[in-house]
C-alpha cells in the first residue's frame, strides 16, 4: 500500500511563504499524476496544482504564487507557496494517481492558516 506522508504548513501572516512536502513510500516516477488539493473551512475540496504528463495545472487563484515540483531522488512532491492570502487557508492534501491500476492515494492532510 502506497503511503504519502505530508509535512510543512502552519501559520503565516498574509504575504508570507510556506512550503509543503509529501514523501511517498515508493518511487514517484511510477505515478501518472501528482498534485495538491485543499479544503477551505466549510467548502469542498479543490485543486491547487497538479503535475500530469509533464504539464502543470493550477487553480486560478494560485497562479503565479504557488509552485509544484517533484524531487525524484527523494520521492517527494513539493509545494512552495508565496504571497499567501487569508483565502489560502485550509487543509492541504497531497495526491498521487496510477491510471492503469485505477488507484489514487492521499496524504494525511496539513493545515495552512494565513492570518490577515
């Protein structure tokens, strides 16, 4: 069973930066897509950024501020978040998908709180 273990996040003031990490228990090269999702308080889960087939897809609200990347040597997915806004507050989830096996894996979730 693939495990995704998240770290990072926390509390930051508006305009600040935070980073998130997602360490996979197996080679991330095996995943067809990896990404970050978030759930704001009282709202549904939405896409933050996804990497699929060499292309990055971003939610409109984070374009130009967030950067997703993969560290293949460490089997880690990263999310660098700059110029944070209070509306970025939420629980962030790491996701990895294997299309052929029709499997999706999720991290445990990490709280990000941006104060105004």
